[in-house]
C-alpha cells in the first residue's frame, strides 16, 4: 500500500465546480503569468517568454507540437502551459548542499511530487553513500569517477541501464546511445516505451515508418480531423489554434473521448483580439463519448460501414486506384471486418449505431481526412491493433500520402521523436548499428536491449545493477510504483542527470548520485564558445534551440559535457571517439549525426536556417518501406476491455496543471477540480449503482491475477460526466495500480488507460 505523501494527507481545500465547456482565453494568460512570477523575476520571465518558440530562440520544453513557419509566427508563440513549463525550469529557487543536510532521504521520500519540485533547481553534484540516509556534496570528478568505476565492475555491460526522457536534445541523445553501445549494451529504455511506442509499432509495420505523416498545413486544410484519445486543451494547447484554422477553412472536427474535455468543445484563442472575449470557436462538430478501449471497435465498425456503402454504390466510396497500386492485404482485411458483430461494437464503444453512422456520413463527405491521437489509444492492451485499424480506415479512401490527409500521432515530450531518430531505442535496426560501426570503428552489440518494463524486471531479478537516468523521473513515470521502487532500491548504483529534484532521487540504490544539469533555457558556454542544441517536433521539423538565461549555479554541466566526461572516464581511448572535441563544440557532434542518421545530410548548414528543416517522410512520396513495398491492410482481432460487476475501468491521466510526473499546482481548472489531486472521476449513474456519493472517500483497489494488493488510498469521489463504467484519476498518484505485467500487445507499453479497479470506502 502506498500512503499519501505528507502534504496530501488531509483533503482540506479541495473544492469541485462544474467542468468548463471551453479552453484558453483570458484566464489562461493570467494563470501563465502568475505561475511564472511566482517562480522567478520579471526580468527572467520576460527573457524566457520573448524567446520561447521564436526562430532564433529556445524551443518550448513542453510538448512536441510544432511551430508555424518562421514568417507566420506570432510574437507570443506559446501557450499557458508552455509558459509554465519554461518558468518552472527557469525558477530562481535553488537547492543547495544545506538543503540535503536538513532533509534526509527518507524524509524526502515521504514528500509529494509537487513539494519536491517546488524546492527549485539542483545546483551541485550530490552523493548518497552506502548506509547513509543523507546526500552530501561530491565533486564532478569524483562523481563521474564513481559512476565509471561501478560500470567497470559489472560482469556484463548488459547489467547497466541507460534511461532517457524526451526532453533531451538530439546532441545529448546521440551521445548517450553512442556511449551505451560503445560500452556494449542496447539497454536504452526511454519514456517513449510508456508513451507512443504503440504508434511506432503500428505505423512501422503498416506504413514502414514509425512517425506521423502530416504537417501543420495539412491540418489547416483537411476536410475532417478526428481527435482521438487526446486532451489538446491541456496537453497540446496550440493544437487548438491549428484546429481553429481547420474550421475557418471549412473543415470539420470529430472528437472521440470518454471525457468531454473543455478544449475539444470550444476554444477562445488568446493570440487573437477577438479570442479573449466572445464565445470562441466551437471545436468538435461531433463528440463521441466512447468507453475506455472502445476505439478498436469504433474503427472496425466504421470500416465495415464504408465497405457496405461501397457495395451499395460501387465505385463511389473506396479509392480503388490507391488500394490497387499502393496497398496489399485488402481482400483479407475486408473479409475479416465483415465478421464483426454489432452487439460487440455497441458494448465495447458504448455508442449507438446511429452515432457511428453519422461519423460514416462525415467521412463520406470528406476527401481529405487526418486522424490525430495520443495516450488514450497507445496505453491500451490493444493499442497497436487500434492504430493499425486507423491505418486501415485511412487507406480505404486513399488518405495517406496526399495533402490534407494522413496519420498524426501527437507526441508528448518536446524532443521525444528526435531521441528515437538519434538512436535511443533498445531495438534500433541493424542498418543504424552498421552506420555507427562505419563512423566510429567499433561493433555495436546486435542483441536487443531492454525496454522500460523489461528493465524493471531485470532490476528486480538482479540482472541489472547500475541505473543511469538522463532526464525524467523513472520511479514515478513507470507502472506498479511499489514494485518499481523495490527494483530500483536493489541496484548497486542509481544516478540521475536532472534539473530538478524528484522522487527518483529518493528511491536510491546502495549508492546514489544526483548530477545537476543545464536546462533548455540556460546559456550553454563551452571551450568552443556559446552552444545551441537541436530538437525534432511531432511533425519532423528539426530546428535549433538556444538558452538565454544565466545558469542558477556555476557548478552545472550541460548534458553533453556530463556524457562526454563520463564516456572518457568509463571507456578511455577505446574505441577512439573524440569525446573532448564533442564537448567543446556541439557542431562536431552534428557532423557525425549527419553521417550516421539518414535525412541529416549537411546538418549544420541546414539547421542554421531560421525554422530549421523538415525530415523527409517517404510515405508522402508514395514509398512504403514494408516487406511488400506497399502500405499494409491488417486484420485485427476484436478485443475489448471488460470490468466485472461492481468494478470500473480506470484511466490514469494528466491534470491541466502538471508536467507528466510533476504537478505544478493542485488544480485542474477545466475539469473543475481545485486544491487537491487525490480524486477519482466517476459517472453519477455508476455512483448510484455502487452505492456511493460525490464527496465520499474511497480507496481504489486494483484487480489483477497475480494476487498482489494494489491500492491507492483515500481519494475523493467526484461525480463527473465521464463515459459509463469508466473512471479517471491522476497520474502519477495512481501508477501504483497499474500492474507491471499489464502491457499492450507488441509495444509492451503499460496499460495506463485501461485497468480494472474496485472502489472501497476508506477506513479512517
Ligand atoms: N500540460 C501538459 N502537457 C503535456 C504533458 C503534461 O503532462 N502536461 N505531457 C506530454 C506528454 S509526455 C504526452 S505523451 C502528451 C499526452 O497527451 P494526452 O494523451 O492528451 O494526455 P492524457 O492526460 O494522458 O490524456 C489522455 C486523453 O485520452 C482520453 N482517453 C483515455 N482513454 C481513452 C480511450 O480508451 N479512448 C479514447 N478515445 N480516449 C481515451 C482521456 O480522456 C484524455 O482526454 O501530453 C504532452 N503534453
Ligand atoms: N499511469 C501513467 N503513467 C504514465 C503516463 C500516463 O499517462 N499514466 N504517461 C507516460 C508518458 S506518456 C510519459 S512520456 C512518461 C514521462 O516520464 P518522464 O519523462 O520520465 O517524466 P517527467 O515527469 O517528464 O520527468 C521530469 C523530470 O525531468 C527532469 N528534467 C526536466 N528537464 C530536464 C532537462 O532539460 N534535462 C534533464 N537532464 N532533466 C530534466 C527533472 O528533474 C524533472 O523532475 O510517463 C509515463 N507514465
Ligand atoms: S503547445 Fe506545447 S510546445 Fe507549444 S507552447 Fe504549448 S506546451 Fe509549448
Ligand atoms: Mo509522453
């Protein structure tokens, strides 16, 4: 059982108001400024915000939504949450060695994620030695020496784990994977394993590339955009400006979600004079309130309806030319879909047949269709199958590879896509490894490494002994919190390259290191002068990012510097990689990337142009790198989530006021939750059926076949218009409920959006 942290043991102050039906507008601007000024000075706020997302400025460290071309950019090219993300990093608050003298590791372990983050920026390297309950200062030289020594003591390189999160730049990501492979392992688990892995798996298989195919222009000019399993009002706020543009150009939008999220309903654009007042733009023309995990059934039903429409009026529905010349597997797919049972569809989706038929009619009226999605699809047991079915849907009417149409997995972290492009993947294809070998004259290991879930199991079973996390918060981002924490504590050494304090620093191996680093907003000066880094957004545009702020401490090193020094200490001169030169001048790293990673030819010159450059996506040239050389129709076995009588399906999601594992405040403004996060949203009819009322305090108890009790204690019940049978609670507080073995087929992504729970009244 995981006890609530010290700060959250009383629920005083929690108030609930009706959910909002629109997003952004004046309050958004006010909230952004208030948080920024609470964290830092007017001067630093002005400096960060004026540079945010500008062509010569810094990339927003928030989500991966792209910026418009450099000439179409607004002076304030950011959203409320982007402003909060950057100023959370740019905070003037600092954690010094004194802080760690005052607070023991065990005390910090009882603090909330919010409290830990609010203490400010980490300022110097710290070590927790075996047997001690306190971190103490250590020099960079000794810290990296200690880490190198522990790596050197391992029986096999595969006993080391190198975790990354998608905030890391291309340059640092490239160096991390180079170091890991030169050291001898492909153990490169990353946040993507818990995020869009299902998208990558489905798109790689069916289209031959694991990335989205559309640009902002495509979104603006689509006839129909489906926004599925995504809450853009909170998590990709500027996507709403793009959807507003779609509507202005006459396009239509359909939202598919168990929750009536504010941003999906109506948007007031703070960047437009009329946006701050008035009613704003209605976003969704149709809202399908689907049950958790019902999307596979929905798209199969839609595909069946399209096949039937074609039969009724041959030659008018399907794009026969496209199917004939560019795809394979149509006949088998069509036969499979015809066996679908409508009763199953209705049970799985909770939607009426008429609603699905209305969607079919919208599809039939549209030549150019885009499907956007995020965690609502990827974190499901059958997430990969669902996304493959979406590809089937788009292929039927030739909506792949033409303007205004395509697939749009909306990425999370600002450079999560770039990290993958740079080789952060435990299963990089052999062509990439061969290119590394040619460039650096060593043979990278061919054996696949461990992803996040496999890494946790390896630590649990003593097969992994040293954990290095570069960015992120492994202990909180991962499922099954108690199991994962036990696994991490069994390590010989845990080390984290971080900007801010988080729970992972309190879940220590025998020895633990905190290695504080520069953030995206910090000026980065090396021997070769001032440096910039590069990132790749969700639509494959690669561009530069330059920090502008004076670092809060003179003892911070950049991620690149830390990795170069660690590599030199661990590997020495073998293989002969110019780590020193890389640290002095990041341009020399980009020269190597240009020779190893396809699409990056002439990298330094091309990234110097304002706005950067877009990587090619072969799909848009009608080229599919699949075994048949064509886009693949797939047959996806029907599956749905099922909760036994008296139980609910639970999704774990983000509030408006958090960045992944880090809550900025206790509010979720659009959903009407204020002053607390220990809540569970339940449909009023389910509350009646369960004999519960709004305001009751309950424990959520996980139901899983291994017999282990998983319990999230003391959450307040909120009566909420979510789909029947489908509850929602916040991540990371409820990660304790997601069993380590409950993963998506093929992608191995934890099923954070589909777990079975029972609600028990809390005992005081
Ligand atoms: N402010 C802010 N922005 C962020 C982040 C953040 O934490 N804070 N995180 C970033 C990251 S890493 C990511 S990956 C993205 C995540 O962006 P989202 O995917 O929008 O994030 P979640 O909060 O997990 O919301 C999932 C959405 O899917 C819906 N959903 C859940 N299950 C289902 C389902 O079975 N079917 C359908 N159709 N819908 C479902 C939920 O109701 C919710 O609206 O956001 C990025 N941007
Ligand atoms: N139950 C449940 N679990 C989930 C999810 C869910 O929806 N439900 N979502 C999953 C998803 S989509 C994701 S992406 C993961 C996120 O998992 P992570 O990426 O691991 O988590 P974050 O919360 O983004 O990490 C925050 C920490 O990153 C560090 N940091 C911030 N900026 C920098 C930087 O510039 N450099 C360095 N070195 N460190 C930095 C700070 O110390 C901060 O405390 O969580 C996953 N876990
Ligand atoms: S939409 Fe995403 S990238 Fe853009 S400003 Fe907001 S958080 Fe930053
Ligand atoms: Mo993510």
